[in-house]
């Protein structure tokens, strides 16, 4: 059981930046060559074994499709490669970074993470993370097996998603909270501003979530369950604003980019979500005034409009039900108010 929930928790908001991206268009004079040899010669410091492992994992695409090691490259083939970054020393450097602590006792704390803060050290973000701040604040945090370098964490949220996380301060709390996450006993509510107005007032999205074959930094929804992992998102409309809607999402599972991928899947990507197409005008008019208004909103909130608003769980020791809420951060609340005023005064 321990291994099972370890795998479940580590999947939560998995770091997609662990892949190095290379893109090639094969020269017109290229002779037929096995792709594993071609890439070993082409990519600096890439061993044949590393390339073959990437191919086997589906991380090498030829003309948009996964390939095999014995494929022979041809002139004008478009090749994309995603290679894992080399491991780094997992020691976390304590850093004096302010924390917005919502609740704390000897076993756990709940923090309100600002947008733009990475949760834990990873490629490209070895410092300045929430974990660096936590280790400075309390240097005896426990670590889940297989989660080295991420002390205290039992779940994660994206860098540009704001909101609540619970952090374990004791081994007992870590094991118990991880078990609650695994059995989907944690109550999590997100607020999201999405493009368009859903036809229904509420619904449930049941579609596996897994990496896109075309872009390994993006997650796709697979309703037939052919790829990815089981994922369920419950949503309901809180406010309709003609061109956008404020919705509430409750998670049964916590897959990487789950809300972002699921909302795109049903045709309502998150507002200003660059990875999932929300950073373009998806609904509305072609008038220059409207375009300027939307761009101004993008400038105010240069991230996906997603906030982890509430978190509920049973305390690992007292067994009391705890519930916490975090108000919308200023960028989100400002943009929401601007949309409310725009719709009000446009009619």
C-alpha cells in the first residue's frame, strides 16, 4: 500500500520541465540512418542508450508520431526529442523567503502559495522555491520514500497556480496525509476563469490525463482511457460573464495539469493559459477596444487563472476535520472585477 500511494502522490502536479527539448528538420542531403545513431551524433552528450530509452518511452517523435530505434531518418523528417535532465544533488538549500502560513501545529502546516513560486527544486528552479523556504523555516521536515529533495510535500500545485497546500512536519502526518490523498479523502476546491460559457450549470469530466504525443510539456485528455491515468474533475459555473465564466472545480484525482487539460478538453480553456491555448481571444468581438481590454487583463494576470481556494482533510493526530480557505489573490480578483464591469457596462 505504501508504494501505491507514493506513486499516486508523486504524480500530483508532476514536473514537466524535466525534459530537454530538441527539434530538428533533417537536411535534404541526409542519407538513410538509424534514428538512434542519428540522434546520438546530433545531440551533444547524448549516449545511444539514453536515446534508445527516450525512444522506448515515446519521447522521440518523427513527423508528430512516436518512432522506433530502427527507424531510418529521411530528408525533411521533422524530429522532436525530449530527454530527461541529468540528476542533481538533492540537498535543499534553506532560504529566508516569506511564507503565508494559514495554519500550523507540531504535525503540519497549511501555506498559501503565491503564483510564480515553484513548489520544489527542479531543473531551472533550484532555488527560490516553497521547499527552500520551508527548510529554512523548519529544517526537520520528513520525506516520502522516492521523493528525495522534496521534504514535507504530499501534494503539489503548478508554479503559476496560487493557493493552498498542506505540508507534513512529522513522519506520522506525512504517512497519514499521503494515505488520505491516495484514497481521495482530501477535499480540494479550485476557482478558475475559463473562456466561454458552458451549456450546463455543472458537470463531471471523466477522462484519463497523459502526456501529449505532439508536445511532451502538455497533457491531453483521453476519454477512451487508451492512455494516461484515471482522472475525474467535478465542475460547476459560479458566474457567467458572456465571454468568460468563473467556475469551481473539485478534484477526485490530482493528475498533472488535470484541470487545465480537462477544461481544454470540454472547450473551455483557462483564461491566459499559454500551454493550453487560453492566452488568445477565444470568445468575443473583433473590435479593437475589446482586444485591448483582454490584453490588459492578460497583462494584469500573466498566468493561467487558477487558484486552489480550499483544502479540507482529517488531522492525522486529533482526527478532527480541518477546512481552510484562501481568498483570490489580487491579480485574479482584479481581472474578475474588470470582466464583471465590462459585461455590466457593455449591455
